[in-house]
């Protein structure tokens, strides 16, 4: 059997290598069908879009043909957590069962690896707090014994620690071959291993960073491959928009100011000339953030440029960046660090002016270094029609963004130039069985398609409940009425629930109302996500309140999670600047913005939230959908047709019976259910 599809089928079949070599493995027809389709796509170097419902076993379905193909394969996941799980748990098991002696590698973005040069630079620095200083000492101690430099090894360190930018590098501040630690560089070693491997596990951020670098003609991070497998592919369009756009943020400015001052330790003669402009840049960045305080958290560029204090602060930032760039330029030969800082200052000033260019108002005048500014302006191309400029304020920081609205073109070009097989898979790609929306966003022209439903016994394992009599979601009475409807469900289930919200405001209101409930309460934002999940599992009867980050990538199998409540249909905020621009673009092209953009995106988001409920063939649970538009609006049918085949009810008695007995839930579809 030389055919890859047949070898794959045999490997997954009863009595095959996985059945014999993996404890607890059981052949699944749905998994075999998916694996067969992936193997055929690899063999023919074609493109496959495959939705694999929860429980299909898609990880093994793509690992088996990837390991048996004899080709170089790159597997990309949606998150670093899934990447680690795939590489350290799933891949070794399957490889051993198959007896495949292939070379494999795990490759992450450079922000996941310790930079020894920047760690040395940080020694002697004054840290923001004693806690951060203690974290730094832990990193220094770990640095002496780690072999890979992967920060994931420091599992109990906070993910949002302000220390990380000081001990990791970026593409902008990396010294490359000029670094005194280049021969020991963890990033360089990881890339070398990836270049030599037959199968490389990456994540979408790294894959897209590589794609963006190739577009700019600077080289490549990842090795060429005969096949690419993209798991959690529904995330790709939004992530691609980030990588093909351009951003200028307070973090980049702060790092530049700090790194410029740190370089003075190596070139002491520069101290007097660099310290003042570096401090001025830090001050200008903070003044702009202060000026943005009265503005909405996220809005289009025009909103910021209509605010006079913000425009004045932008002028001040432009002057400070230009002054620092001019100061650093003659120091480039003094040290590699100064050369990198000078390039970064030039690039950030370019980004600042590009972000403001062509607006018709609020544009910046030339400063003393007018020649530099004129060169940039004459050399830079105007924004394409499909780019939108906007800003976002968060905590003490901000980001100025330029985002393309359509990434299908560069994604298509990259795919075609690779001449490889491309497999896009996820549990949530189709809208009512149709792949047109995701295919258009990914730039796919008539790909092979496979819709593999979840193999779970939905008629016996689950029930979908839509409470009667709830007001419209935008009504002032909705939050209280929703919780009143959910309370008897929680009583019947004895807690053990996720309450998923479409806004942080709704989450906070619910947390306040539920603070005296008889169940342990876990609220997003009060602790890191992984900590909350561990506490929730351990409680046995907890109620967890979460917003966007809990709608996907969260896996709680067993009785600890027996209810998932979704407050309203997850339509994106209508005032989001990127969405507004997308809807305008759809309108200009003669499309219907609601039908063509908002509706399919909301369906995919809802499917992600619903997917938290049933995670194994032993799970039982109730899905509570609290949005009355599911029955009151014609588009409600599209949402329901996109979900697994839940038995549906509008009666709380059916929910109570479901938890009171182990018998199958009643098929209690009311007359007013669509």
C-alpha cells in the first residue's frame, strides 16, 4: 500500500498501530474520514477546508498522515498552549505508536525565548516593583540551567509580567550576528533545529510573521514544506490583518527610550547626548497617553485627531522621536546596540507619520530634520483603499494601528508560491454547512471541502434551553431578567456552569448580582485564566463568569462543567473602527454588510462558545441561550442550523428533569421554537 490515504486508514483502523500502541485509543469513523481527506490533500498538493466537530479527534487525524507522508510538514496551531500540548504530548505518542523515526522541532516566536543580551542589559536596572525584581532573579537563576530558553518552562511566572520585554528580544531590537551572545542564542538554535526537521510545530503568529517577512523580501524563518496543516484556522484572517498592518505602541516607544539609555553603559561618552532625548521620548509617550484619557477606548483615527490635546501631544511625540533619531544616527558605529536603536527610532517615526498622512487634518509639520521627513514622505506609498487607521487605549498604554481590511490577496500569493498542500481545519469554519465565508477571507478558490460533524450522541448527552419571556438584549431590564432565568438552571445543576458574556460590562454586572450565590464564584480578571480554570475544576460546583477569552481554547471535561450559558448572540461591537470600515467596504462592493460580514462572524463565534459544553463522549450538559432574537428574528434559524443537533426546549421543567435523571432528555420543542 504505497498510497498515503490507504496507509493512513490502516494506521487508524482496528488492530492498527495506534489501536495496538496507544492505551485508551479506539478507532473512530469520523476521525478516519478526516484523516483520509487530509492524506489525499497531501498526496495531491491540494487545498482542503475541513470542519471537524468536537470529539472527531482531528489532532491524530492530521498527525498520522503528516508522519507517514515522508514529506516536510509544518503544523500551525492557534495558541502557544495548544502548540505545547501538541508537541510535548500528542506528537510523541503518535510517533512512537507508528514507529516513525522523523526529526521534529518546536518553534515559537522570539518573544517566547530568553534573550541573554537583554538579560545582561537589565542587570543593575531599577525595576517597577520588588515583585518584578524577584522575578528577574528567578529568570537569572533559570538562565543558568535551561537548555532551550523557552519561557514556558517558567510556568508559574505571570503571563503579563512587565519583566518579559526586558529579557526577550523583538525583530527590531535583536542585534543578530553582532550580538556577543549570538553563538548561544536560543532563538537561533531553535530555528536551526526547525530548518533540519521533517515536522515542525509552530503557531499562527509565527507562521504569519514569516509570511510578512517574506513579503518584504528579508528572508524566511521557517523551512519550506510540502504540506501545511493549520489547526484552529478560523483565527487566521484576524491574525493576518495584524501582521499585514502596521502598529506604533507605547511599549515600543518605552523600550526604545530604555534601550537607548542602557547602551550608554557600553559607550560612556554618549551619556550626555543620549539621556536627555531618551527621557524626552518617554515623557512625550506618557503625555500622549494622558491626552487620550477622555477618548473612547477604541475608535477611528479621526476621533483622535479631532481632540486638540491629542494632536498637540502627537506633535510633541514626533519632535521627541525625531530628536532621538538624529542623536543616535552618528552613534551607530559606536556599538551594535546603538545602530539598532537608531534604526528603530527611524522606523517608529516613519510609522507615526504614515499613520497620520493623508488625513486632511491634523497632519504634522516638518521639524528641524525636514530632509529626513521629506524623504520618508516621498518614498512612502499612500494607504491602499482597504486599510483603516485607528487607535486603542489600554491601561497606561496605547497603540496606533493601520489595518488592512482584506488579507485574502497576500494569503493566496503565499499559498500559491509554496506549491504545497494546505489543510485548514477547526471545529468552527462553516456557517450552516457552508464554507463560502471563510474561503473568501482566506483567499481560497474552490478548495476541497469536508464537513465532519461531531460524533457525540447529542440526543442523549445534551439539551438546549431557551428561556421564555426575556426582553430584547439592549433593554435595560435584560441583565436582571437573564440572571433570573438562569438561576433555576444553576439550582438544578448545582452550579457547575460557565456563564459567557459578550461584554465585560455585562460580566461585571452579573458578578455583582451573583456574589452572594451559594456556589463558588470565579470571575475573569480576578486571576490568570489558567488559575481560574484550575480553581473551577477543583471546586466541583463552581460558576465561572467569562468574556471573549473563555469562548474558545478552554477544555473542561467531566461533571465540573455541566452548563454553558450565553447571554446574547456575539455580534461584534458596531462602533469597532475596523468593523465599520469592513462594512463600508462590503457596501461599496454592492454586498449586504449584515448578511455578508456580521452574521457569519457571529455564527462562528457562537459555535466556539457552544463548543465548551460537551468535550467527551461521557459528558452531559445543558446549553442555555438567552437571546430572544433566536426565535424572534428570521436570522435566528441560521444560528440554530449551525449548531450540533441538540434536543431543544423552552421549558425549565425539562432542564430540571435532565439533571434529576440519567435518562435521555425529552425532545420538547415548543410551538414558538423555530
